[in-house]
C-alpha cells in the first residue's frame, strides 16, 4: 500500500503519518475514529474496509514538540530553499547549511542553529557569527512545525484532498 494515513490527536492537531501496521493496530484496538478514507478498499478474510486517509485518536496524547531529530530536508522546506542572508531562491544543488553559531565556536547542528545559505554567503560568513560577518538573518531559526518537519512530499506520494484542512502548504 503506497497511500498514507494521517494521524490526528483528539483535538484535531496533526501528530504524524502512520504506517499501515500502526493504523491497523489503532483501528482494531478501537483507539481511533476514521475521518476520511481513500477510494481503495482493504480486504481480509471475510471483511473489507475503505483505506483510511485520516484517523483521529479518541483520547488525547501529550506531545513533545522538540523531540524531532534534525533533518536537512525539513530545514530546506522551513527556509523555502531561500538563502537566509541574501534572500536568493536556490536550487537543490546550490543549497548549503550554515551554522548560525559556527561549530568552531561550539555551535550544534539543530533547527535553532542552522539555516539555508547560498555557497557565496556561507563562504563569506565562514567561522563567524552573522553579526561578526556583517550579515543579518532574514528570520530567526526556529524548530519547524509538523507540516514542514514531517511531511516533505515525495513526487510519487499520493495526496488526499482532505489533508489540506490539516497540513498547511
């Protein structure tokens, strides 16, 4: 099955996309309700259901927003493939990752310390802070929201129109 299932908290907050296995476990344990389905059907033994595209937990779960590991793809999406120093729109091959506080000065690789940069700006900044290099950041780097962090669309992915209600483009 190549179509995904979006999992929502009981408050309709997006939690993640879940695997087919996880989706079945949640359904059979009656922990979720199906809000939307694909046209495809899932058949087993003497039964059949429409493949869920969105499921919602019946009970609320607390979520740790800052537990997501750093991802270059999510960083690029967060910064919209734009150099955060000169505002130039970059192609995938032009993108470099700049550490706001350089690693040489104790900076870590994290969403709150990294930004997309063009090669020219990254080289000019070198092992200096933006202030030391005379640069101004377009915006302060922050931890991305779910929609940009967890869902970087693959061209082969199917998109369910009902996801638009929960995932900002």
